[in-house]
């Protein structure tokens, strides 16, 4: 149960004075549904109203607070013209300008002959000094309400700054004093205020530097959020360890045969990762391990060895991929190896229907098929395994945590291995996968050639096409990637369908097209024609980003490369350089480039190291969109910015580990306060894992 002290913060937004259902809906879209969400919506700028010059000295474009006498009102002669109020001081005249004004209201606010403080943006129109729609108009005795610094917040259409600020002030007023959950010595060393003070100061910046993420106040709030995240993950992990597992420790017979059958030697990283996975499976605790490998580092072989370990013990193993293309790629790689060992493998995707599907379900239920590969179809309700011992989930960031748990629930004490070919910076690793152990494949398999990368403006397109023709004549296979499927009104992207038509005209019939809106069977047919060499050029959208393996492909052209994220560019480039021949990647861009896009393309030209690319991507884009999808399984932080708060994340992880070691059920005084922290940041699920929680 959420502690009573937090009840006020989890009231709906309509509990705020002056916030009705319409405004509440706008605020919810911007910040979230509860008062607590408004606390985390921090200012992004400020308006300083302390500047109080004379009228004649007020510079155009400045925000100023002026003391003036109201001389006379001039209502508009026609409805669409502005209402004007002429004011003055001893240096000159100021015209206040109002559109769609209510004259009665303005006469009450600005009676002729009185002195008023007006605050707003100064503009010059002809010879007139003007202030359109002042933000404040008050008598001198209310000056203390005006000459202040006002926070400016990110807004949404239909919501005014005044209305939002009023709501945030109301939420702060309702925020209780909460018991301190931070370690006292750490907090003193960092010079941080208590939570309530930090919150108030974060929403009351005095200077521009108060908005920086590295101020003590903002660091304190960021650390609270990161500690809630790390503690929640540590509790999930502790719970996994407490659940009874089973030891899966095969005799190595199938794995040794697999290694003998491979046409290459395993890299040191593959051997090390294989040993780490085998040790986890042999222990009595459940395995939850992440296998992180750059494009083409040989994850599939390591995964297959882990699956064979389960089969050696009489269990079944399943591998789940996020897309059908990727699932079919895995089956293509694994089937010949499994057949050499005398093991049947089955593929289950949404495409298998009727009797064929039923036959697959029967063979999984009776255990006659030990290895299953598939998409989401694997964890549908009617899929049952005789004895699932090992579940592998590929490209984890495309699935949520609940999906990995659903597949694991298909068996008894299932060991789970999660794989990703998207290199993830260490800071993000901790926030998204802090509940897992990690193995890293950081070596390329022998024989993989470096890819030469060039960056060119799209004005050189015809040169590129001529180069493609020469490459085709020498027997090369070429990918040509476009960012969109068809021309849309909002963008001038060279779309896949238009580019396909163009290249077909110039290069002939050996140009194919594949994109996300095509039927699965049609996609497969085109891909097969490209793999066999019947097609030399494949024009594609990013559906080829993961899991397409054509070793003969040696050229990758990416149009409008400035529109892709670094991780995505790296994934796409990883489709080439898989064979013996030299490979090249051409990144075409439309000038002028933004600073971020320029840096991105520079990084691509400089390195092929996916882990370095991921770190750079985090710096350039921030964590929220790093993996290109909001549903990435990554937590979204409102107060912490991982590109600048990496040190706090590491500290939060150490702190969470220490807390779990000393007080795993959060029973002592700090433990009870930490429960409040978990509820404050809506990590309720983690609290349920506490034995007495």
C-alpha cells in the first residue's frame, strides 16, 4: 500500500484550484496524471522582471518592469483593431496594446490618472515605444508580486504558462515534508538540501545557471530518481535469486560436436561468454543474463551452445526474435548446425496457421521438438512446452520486461538469456538491465573485413549511381536504404519506391525493393532473390536493419543519412563486410547539416566500434530516444539526465547494493524511508517483492 504521507501527491490534477477536466487533460499529456508529475516538470528557462528602466531607456526586445502614469484609453474604432492605453513617465510615452480586449476590464485594471507597474516585452513600432499584452499590471503597493524572476516551463498547445505555473505552485504547496532516505554522510559530502527544499528551489530559479543539471538542487532530485530506479532493479534481481532455480549442467556432448562442426574457431569473447552462461545455468539460481554483442560478433553461436546445454539435460530451449525477418534469419543459421547434430528445429511465427501450426504446438507439448525459434507467437496462451529450460530473447529493447517474464513462465524455473546487437552505453546498461548479469562480445570473428565509410552530399548522387553500376559489373551486391516508404507532404525524402523506379530505369531489372508494408511472403521472395544473386541491388527501408545476412553484399548506400540515429546507422552498416571482399558504406546527406547530424556522420566515418558509437550517441541524443523507440524497455527519467548524471547513476547503483546487503527487506529506519521513495517514483512493483512489504 502506498504510504499515507504520499496520498496528496497522487491526487488527480483536478484536485488543484482552477484546474478543470479540459486543462487537466492538457497537463496530463505534458507531465502526467498526478500532482507528483507536476513536481517533476522542471523549469527550462526564466523571465527576469527585475530590470526597471525609465521608458526612454527601455531597449526593444527586453523584458522590463516600468513604473508609469496611466494617461488615457483609446478604444478601437473597429473591432479588429487594437485597444490602446497611453501611459508615461518623465522621460517619454509608452503605449500598451491589447488585441481582442475587454474595455471594462482594462479600465478597472488601469484607471486613468493612477500609477501602475507594467511588466512585459518592450517593442518599438515606428516612433512608438509599445508593450503588447503586459504580463503584469499592478498598483505600486503590489510591486513585490512583480519584480521577481519567473520560471518558464515546457508547454503544450492550448496551455498557457500562467495556468501551468499556477498548477505547479499548487502541487508544490501540497507536497509534504518527507522523511530523509539519503545516506547522511553522502548527502553532507555533496552539500545537498533536504528533498522538500530542493524541490522548492528547483522551481524558483534566480539566475540562468540555476537551470543547469549540475546544480546541487537538481543533482539531489536526479539522485533520488536514480536511486529509486537502481533499488527497484536490485529488488527484482534479489527476488530472482530467491526463486528456486534448477541446475542445468549438460555433459557437453552436443556442444563439443557443434564446435567441431563450425568452419571457424570461436573468438576469445565467445568462449568467455559461453563459460559465463554455462556457469549460470549450472547454479541452483535462475539465470538472468544479457549477452551484448556488436553487429556480427557471433551471438547466435553462443546462444545455440546455451540451448544445446539445456537439450543435453533433456529440456527444451526457445529463442524469441522481435520480427519475422529476424526469426527466419535465426532459423536459417541454426537449422543446418542443429541438423548436423541430429536435432529437429521448429519455427513459429504469426504466419504458421491451421494444421501446420497445430502440428508444431503438439510437437512442443510432447517434447519431440527440442528447439523452437519464433516471434511473439511463442508466448501466446495456447503454446505449451513439455519442459522449457532455457529461453533466449533477441533484441531485448524491442520487448518490454513483462514479455521476457511471460516467456520464462512457459516452463519451470526457466533460465533466461537476453541478447542485443545494439551496443548500449554503460550508464544505460545500469538503468535498463541492472537486474541482469552481463556478458560482452567485443571481438569480431576472424575474417571480418573493415568497412570503408564515406560521407557525401546528395548532389553527388549520379556519381554514386555510376559507381554502383561498376560494382554490379564486378559481381557485387548492393543495399540502398531510404528513410521513407513513399513521398509524403511533410518531407522531401527520396523515398524507397521512387528510388527503386529511378535505379531500375538506370541499372535495369536487377534492382529489387523491400519495405515494411509488403506482405511477408513477398518480402521473403525479394530477399531470397537478392541472396541468390538474381538481384544485384536491394532498395530498402530500415526493415533490413537487423537480421539480414548476405555475405556477398559489399556496398551500402544510405540516403538522407542525417535523418538516422547513430545506433541505426551502425546497425545498417553492419549488414555489409560479412564476407571476404572489401566493403564500403556511402552516407548521402542533404545540406545544410545540423551540428548534431554533422557529429553523427563524423563518428560513423571515424570508427566501427559499436560501443564507442553508443557512448557518442548518448552524448548527442540523450537517453530517452537512444534506442530509437520509446517502448524500448528503457526507463524514462524526468529529473535525471544520463548524459550528465552518469556519476550519480554509478553511486546510486553502489548505494542500492549496499542497502540490499544490509537490509534486504527494507525494515530499518532508512529502509522504511526508502519504501516511501519507491512509491514516490511509482516503483510499486518492486515493493511487492519485499517479504513483509
